[in-house]
C-alpha cells in the first residue's frame, strides 16, 4: 500500500511540472498570444521556407564582406642592396727597402697626386747620382774633343775612337738616369689624389720592399655595385638615375646614375649585375658604406582587389565577383602586391563587386548577401547587397515542439510568452 501511494505522488508531481511548463493539453482551444499579431514561429534548419533572407524557393544565402573593384596603374618599386666603393683606389706599397726619415701620412685627409708621403734614407743613392753626373761630364768632354779633331780633317782621330767616345757618353747618360731613379725611389709619393687611410708607420722604422704603406681612395665619386632581377632591365639604361639611401645617414637620398650593365643574366639568381656612380663631392659617404637602392616604375592599369579576396586552388588563383546577387568565379593572375592590395589581370571592370571576406563556402551561382560594399553607395533593396541580417536567437524546446509557420518576412522572431495559455 505504501509503495502504491508513493507511485501516485510521483505521477502527480510529474503532471504538475508538465502543466506548469507547457500548459494543460486541453481547454482554451484556439487561444491567441497576447500580441495583436500572430507570433511567427522559427522554422527549424531541416525545413526549407521563405523565411530565410532571400530564401525564395528554399535557397540559402552566404553572408560576405564585399568590396568595389578599382582599375588603377600600380607603382612598383624594385630594391637592391649594394656596397659603395671608391672610383679609384690604390694600395700603396714600398718598392725599395730603407729607414724612414720623414713621414707625411694624414689619416682621412685629402692628399694631392705626387705629394711626398714617406721619405727613406738616401745617402748612398745621392752619392751614386753625383758619381754618375761626374762620369757624364767626363765622357761629354772627351766626345767634344774627338769631334773637334775629326772636324779639322787632320786625321789625328780615327773613326773607331770617335764611336767609342760617343758610346761612353751615352752610357754615362744612362747611368745618370738610373741614379736619379734610384734616388727618386727613396721618396714614396701619392699616385692619385684622394683620402689616405690609417697607417702604422713611424719615423725611424725600417721598411722592406713590398711592405704596405697606406691606401688612397678617390672618394669624389663613388661606384656602387648591385644586382637587380632581370625584369628590371626594361626600366633601366645607361644614364638612368635611381635612388640610393644609406642606413648610416637616415633621411638622406642620393642620386645614383647607372654607368654599366652586365651583358648576361646570372643563371642561378636570375639577376643582372649593374654599377652606378654617386657624386660624393661633400664627402658624406665612405668606401664600404652599405646602400639601399630602389627603382620606381609605373605599370599598366589593372583591377585592384584586397588580398583577402584571393583564393588559391589547384587550378590557379580566383576571386568571386557578385553579379545580381549571385557569385561568379573569376580566374586571376597577380601582377603586383602592395599594402594588402593586389593588382590582378582578370575579367573585372571598374565598379565590379568582389567578395573580400567570407568566400570559404561559395559556389558558382550561389546567392550572396553583403555586409556592405567598401567604397560604394548603399545598394537598393533586393539587390543581394545590404546590411547584415538580424541576429536570430537559438530555438528553445517549445519552438521545436510547436507547429512551425512560415514567417511573412525576415524580421527576428519575438520572444514567446513565458506561459502560453494553450497550444495553437
């Protein structure tokens, strides 16, 4: 008996809970909702209806971000990294051995061509020069006497003796020139005008033949060697001016004039070697300075789309164009990229609308509803382009249990009454 009572109480509790949550299953037939209009009921995803945005016949629209296409020429900038070098550079070495008696090597100072930089001891060479001068004077006097006697036709001088005197005089002359060369070699002079580099030499130091003295760089004009891709050949020619910037001198732009272009393309890097000259009369740049070089070129006018609109497939690159609210696939070839934009070669006209974001599930001919078109006027009603659809709340248990009715429009379903009076 006790078990039976407990069972009855449990059944009564379940019935009460059901009546509280869902109302009585009888009575109040045809009762209406408190609102003045019949409340439209949300249709479950498994049943097609006209209540979906643009549903018309059960089709599902894809919501996407749209953007208007512009056709503009693209500015392409090709960059390269190069190293500045002096137009002329000489590594000066000693040609003879000796002890340094005088030194004039101002580091990082301009030196003139022919200026004496290092002087070596030259006592021996000076003595040999004097000997050569005396020998030349003696042989010259002897030759003058022989020639005077030969001119008198006295027969006192044989022709062979006159020839020997002339040879001796010429030999003495050559020895004098050698002595002068040897003496001049005791002074190391600047072969070109330019800036002298640092040197560790000092007065009194012994210098051997072949020892490095200094390096002189002609920095009035610098030469920079660099490499550009072969596609840049159409943009450059001898005399073309390009921009050069040095990281060490921010804000400064230098004009570099193309002075040489290699005759072949590197088969590995597919680049072409070039040389350009920079006027460095002010001495702002030094040999070895890194330079960033750039060439600006304006390409043909092409459609511009956001990079997010590009889709990559096994067949190539594509974008989705929206025509009359329907998606149309367009194959494209990318010509240039800049700041998140892509210039493409495609069948797209100025003012065309493309899907900038949200094309993941698009198919050819699918209906598209836009969240808005960037750069375009608001689209008219029914064009497939408009504001974002109203967010619909998720259905609850009663929505699924109730009989569904087609919504007269795409407005959001109003919240149901907490305690409906009956079932419709």
